[in-house]
């Protein structure tokens, strides 16, 4: 193979359109640009997304992305942190008072990170499958409340509970 023998595959290249070569070519006179208007003129193109003066879609839609709007109200708690708590009955209020979750938290989930060797009772919290198995293996129990009931319960008790300095 030599450099001077290399050529594109058969049928992969096309000759360019020859504009303005008479009415018989099909691209004479207006050269395929239609009649008048901004796009028919030299340099007459506008930026991508321009909608003729109307507010563009990119500016009409909210800039939320894929970030959950209630991420500030949800929290995760490691199993190892729960093992360090001095109480056996654990709910969201206990986690708030211990400072394991932020004050704005409305729902929390226990995840399997670390281990637990004492029997605890988890009430009103979400629990992953692995964390549930570890808690039950240590002799504990898990009772999940309906999310809305738990949220109302915590909101009511968090208002009356004394704030602790962290």
C-alpha cells in the first residue's frame, strides 16, 4: 500500500452542490435558500436556540437538574453510629437529639456500614435489607411506620423537644 494509492471507499464521497448555475440545475437563482428573510442572506444566521424573540426554551425551563428538592429533609445513618448510641429504642427523635442527622430531617434510613452487636429496636426509620439482617442477627427488631405518620410525629415532637448544643 502506498500513500498515493489511498482513496475513499466507493460511494462514500459526493460532489458538492454547485449553487447558482442556472435554473436547470435546480439550485439556481436563490440557491436553495428560499426567498428573502434573515436566513437567505449572507451571514444571516442566529445563535442556536434562538426562537425569534420569544423567550427561549433553555430560559423558560427551571434550572433544577437532577437534584432532589427534598434532599435537605432526608438523611442516612450508619449502623455503626447506631451501635454507639446509649439507648435501645431508636427513632428519628433520638437521632436528632444525638446529632446524627441534621435538624431539618423528616425521614432517615439506616444503611449497612459497620456492624452492630447489641439488640436495638428501630421504629419509624427506613432500613436497608443488609442493615435489617444485621439488626435482626444481633437480636434487635425493626418496625417501620408509614412515612407520613412518622413525619407528622417527628415534626410535632421536634418542636416540643429541647434543643441540644452539638
